[in-house]
């Protein structure tokens, strides 16, 4: 059992290190996609959360701006739940 525990521990540490090195926020904190600017909201060691600035939509009642949000893991971006910001 001790042999397997050591293997699992080493594999976990190596996986976290690999994800940390390939984190998109580690290399390019202000570029979201090729020519679309985004804002880095959270930069954790393993993943980053971005908000796309220039393509917001207005909610149905007109009270909120709805921004697209993306999570960056291992040099890829995936869309997550949108962010609602109250309009001024």
C-alpha cells in the first residue's frame, strides 16, 4: 500500500505543477483570445478566470450588463456562467 500512496502523491504533485506552468494567466495576463481584450479577474496557480470586456449584452430589463466569462486551464479557454454588473 505504501508503494501506491507514494506513486499517487508524486503523480498529483506533477499534475498540479504541469497545470500551473500551462496556466494562460501565467504568460499573458491581459490577452484573452487572439485580438479580443479581456480582463483577468482571478489568477490561481492552476487556472485563471477572465471577463471579456468588449462584448457585453444588456439584460432584458435594462438594469444589468452581462459579460461573458471564461476559465483558462492548460492553455485552453472554456466559457462559464456570465457575470451581471449593474448599469450606472
